């Protein structure tokens, strides 16, 4: 069970991403969100703003027949 409020939000956001739950993603993100996608592929980069982040995440689903990932750890701070 998450012990820090930021961890609770991070886990809920990850669950929404994994389920392609757009209403929850819109509720949990802010206009100033920044999403860092590591790697060297065409989907890597830094995405700033709710619209850019949600477009990026939607594109991931469009590009893949299937996608599996897991959230191992959440590091939080005030």
C-alpha cells in the first residue's frame, strides 16, 4: 500500500496508462506535466504538456500489437 501521496498518484497514473484509461489520465495529469521517454527510438524524448503527453501515450498503443510493462518502484519526494 502506498505510504506517500505522490506514490499513490504515480501508481494510479501507471495503472491508467496500462489500461488506456483516458478519463483517468486526464484527471491525474496537469497542464504542466512532463513525460520522459528514454531510449533512442522515434518514440523517445521529452513531452511537455497534457496534450503532448497523452498524444505520445496514444501513439505507443497505435504502434504496438501488444505492450507489456510493469512498475517496479516509485521514488517520491516532497
